[in-house]
């Protein structure tokens, strides 16, 4: 019933004391830099969070802060650093490193370091106008609000560098395929390549928006930008980017968590199917962010709504498969009964618990996502506090908490240093989870009462304050959640800093990459599951995905491009 | 746990998922047909020049009667709605027209399903009948700059005199 993972994972042991394992695996260092830089961005972004939570509790801290000009400047930093910078760095590190180790291939280090430095310099360039209040345009940067050119140039470098990492990973996979004809791609590599290919399709909108429109406009070369066209290009990328954040967490849930809890992957072919479906239908759904936009025909909104509902199917598959892997592991550990087996899972381990809590948050986040797909619900919740409530339990918990848990084994693996305090690590994930649950409750509730999102409501006039008073209870919840999350963040970053600054252990065993085995492997005994054989054609899936996007977006985008109504930029903050 | 057993359950679960999401989709279509979702079909793709609103129907914002129908024109501009207070009669169907003059704004009329992203050059159009007299206050719900949090729109619904 068991098998070893295919493709000969890189099991070269590390020699401690000589280059701390970098000699055997020099790509450990660039991976570490990607992760650490991402976490540093997250630290700054997260520390601004409680100020925003207090704003939503009606407490205005911003008017008294020396270093931030406004709530909106703080919110721009919070959104850009957490949702764009942290995720892009962390994913670039993770989804390059894991396939390399699984295939036993070393990446070209010049390319990898080049991507890292491009990303870092881009982030630094974008940070300058953000910090000087010259790019207070929030992380959606809708024109005609016009930020400083450096903001757009830095953002473009960040995205470009991520694409370089993606191309590198896909190239490594393709080289392996050519050296190993007829063999099935191992599961982690399959998932990583599918994710990167999805990102190639998905990032096109943002790339065109920033390169063709926003950079020339902010430099004064062009006079205006069509705001609807820019919004459409933004959301072309803006929805699938959430899968770019989520799928690396799925990689861990599907392929690493089973080993971490002492079990195996129960169903590999359907895991591949889920990723293939994400590659196909993540992108042509973006109009669901524009249901309330005039200027887009209702028919296209309805078509995108259908696809949005369908993209829930691979997530529902994931829920089943991951839960089955959990039950399998728990029964191996002696679990019995319908419910009682859950108690047998390794709840004292922060690596498992962080990810299990991330999964639980995604049950709510995913269900909310299905609700948001509906045009009818959207009319009630669009641009209300409901929306940030939703994405803080998806990217803010399902993704972020999974990355926390991954960092608990991956940072020791990369550095040869022991996790500083497994106990504090465990507390940190519980605090984060609890904080986000309270936050989501408060924000969803406020949204249903019509409280707008991203407004400095604590500084609103008495007339609107009187209206907001009806939401006093959920607003208090948001404020409290900010404090719980602050504790969680302090505990988490405390452990991370203590680990990274700690002493390297002499002669210690390397923490292994927890590649899981499968109950039934895809290519065992030469019998390859029929579905696996079909899904192995990732290039074909990639081109089908492009064609699908051309059909679903082409007519509207072409019409908008041919019929532009540019509007001049404005700085109103 | 045997692999083939799990796979059978899993395929069943996938079937249930597909049926579930298709049913949800049909449910939303039903709500659109039953007129609980104003503004989706009525917002035509007509360009309204934000630099020359005086040449459009938005030249005189406010409530107008056209051919026996009530039309309300509202312009969003940083950081006010014009008019900022709109009075309409209870029980009569009113067609609201919203547009933005400078940057993006947003409006969600309290107590209704009218919710528009207001984009310069485009107009959100929705018809609705407010039956309960009262004051409905909404804030601009798309970030538009430093005064965003104080940009309010008040709809007063009065009994016909």
C-alpha cells in the first residue's frame, strides 16, 4: 500500500558546521532570504493592523501619530506589505525550493538571486512614496487617484521578479520531464508548476495595467487613464491573485501535512485534478469584483458569476481530500469513533495545529466566498466591511497561518537552527486564529449593517457617527480582535526572531522536508491513473486556460481598449 | 481506508459540489428576474463626459419628472454628493442616476439593494420604490481621498402631500 515519492527526492544529507548545509544545497540561502524578507514586510504591515482595528471600533489613533499622516496612508502600507509584498516573497521562496528538492535539481542561482534582488529593490522603491504619503492610493490603486511613479515602477518590479521565479521553476520541471520521459511529475512539483502557470495567465492584466497605462500616466507621458479599463485589468489579476496566495497553502495541506501528522496522502489523482481546475478557471471570473460597476454588460457579469461558482468545486474537493487524509492519520494513531479520532491528531505541535486552524478558518472563508459570488449578495455587501472580513479569514488566516506553520519547520530546515520555543509557537497560532475569527465576526456583521470598508469612520462627522452607532457591538469586536492579533503577532515574530538569531546547532540532524507518501501513488507499478495521465499535460492545460480567458475577457477588453475615455489624474489626500 | 473506496466517496462529493453550486447560480438568476436586484440591467453602457456634465442630464442634479416618471440625478465629487439631500415621495417609483465627476466614488443607499461603484464617464441607473417614510443616510463607500469618511448622501422619503 505504500510507495516512495516518485522522481528521486533530493536526500543529500547536510554536513553541519561547514557552510550550514549551504554547501550541499546552496539554494537554501536564497530561499531563506525570500522568506525572511517577506516576513519582515509582514511584520511592519501587521503592526499597523491594530490601528485600523481601533478605527473600526470608533477610536481615532491616527490623528495623534507622528509617523503616519492618515488612516489611508496606514491602510495603503498595511495592504501593500501584507497582501502583495509578504505573499509574493514567501511564495517565490517556497514554490521554487520545494520542487527543486523534490526533483533533486539545483536552480540556477544567478537567476534566483537576480529575482530576489529585483523584488527587494522594487519593494524598496515602492516603499519610499508610501512612507512619504505620496502613494496613498490603497493596494488597489484605482486611477484617477494618482500615486508617485516610483510606486507603480516598484510594484512592476515585484511582479516581474515573481514571474522570473515562476519561469525558472517551470523550466526546471520541463528539464526534468525531458530527462525522465514517461514518468509522472511528483505531486509537489505538479502543484507548484500548475500554480506558477496559473500566475502567468493571471498576472497579464496587472502587467498591462501598470506598464502600458499607469507608469506612462504617472510620469506625465500620457494625459489620462480610462478608469473602467484600469479597474477591469486590475481585477483580471485581482481575483486569481487570491489563488496565487491560497494554492501554496494547498500544496502544504495536500502534500506535506499528511506526513506531519503521521499519515499519507489518501487521494493523489484528485489532488492533481483540483490544481488543474484552478489553472483553468481561476482567471476568467474577475467581473465578480465589478458586479456594481456600470459600463459592463449584465450578460458578462452573469457568465463570470457561473464560473465563480464553479471555481468553488476544486476547493470543495480539497476540503474532502484533506479531511480524509486527517482521518487516515488519526486512525493510524489509534483514533476511533465518528468524531473522537480528531483528538488523536498532533494538536501540541504548532506546525500541524497552525495549518489545521488555517483550514478551519477557510471553511468559513470559503463559504463566504461562495456567498460573495452571488450578484444578489454582492449588492448588499459590496464595498462594506464584509469584504475585509472575508479576506482576513482567507488570505489573512488560511494563507498566512499556514505560512506561519510552514516557517516553523522550514526556517530550522534552512538554517540548521532549532525552533526557539515550540510552546510559544503554539500559543501564537491560537491567538492569530482566535483574533481573526473575532475580527471576521465583527466585520461581516458590520458589513450587513452597511458600514463602508476602508473609511476613517472614527473621524466621521456626527451625522454619520449616529448612523454607525447601530453597529456598536460588532465595531467593539473588531477593536478587541485587533488586540488579540497584536498579541499573536508579537508571539509569532518573537519565536521567529529568536530562531533566526539563535545559535546554529553543531552536528544536528537536518529537519527533513516533509514530502508525504501516498496511499495509492500516481505511478506505482507502472500503472498510472487515467486521470493523472491526462492531467500530466500541463502545457495543454495552460493553453486551454489562455483560450478560456480570451473568450471570457476578450470581447469586453477589446471593446474597452478601442473605446477609451481617459480621465486626468488627481491627488486628493 | 482503501484508496478505491475513498475515491468513490470523493467522486460522489464532487458531484454533490457541482449540483450545489449550479443550484446557487440558478437561485441568483431567480432573484434577478424577480426584481430584487435593481440596477444590473438598467445601467446602460453610455458615456457621460465627466469634464462637461453641464451638457448632460446631470446639468441640473436633483429630482425631475419626465413624461410622468420620476428621475433623480446625483453627481459624486470629492467630497460631496450633489444634491447631498434628496427628497422623494413614498410609494412612487424613482429612477436614480448616479455618476462621478473626478475620481471613483461609491454609494449604497441604506435600506435598499442599490449599490454602485461610481466611475467617471459611466452612470449607475436603478429604479426603486421606497414605501417607508424616513431618512436614509449613506456614506461614500469607495475611497476617494482625505475627506472620504465625511462624504454623505441623505435620502428623505416623505409621504405625498
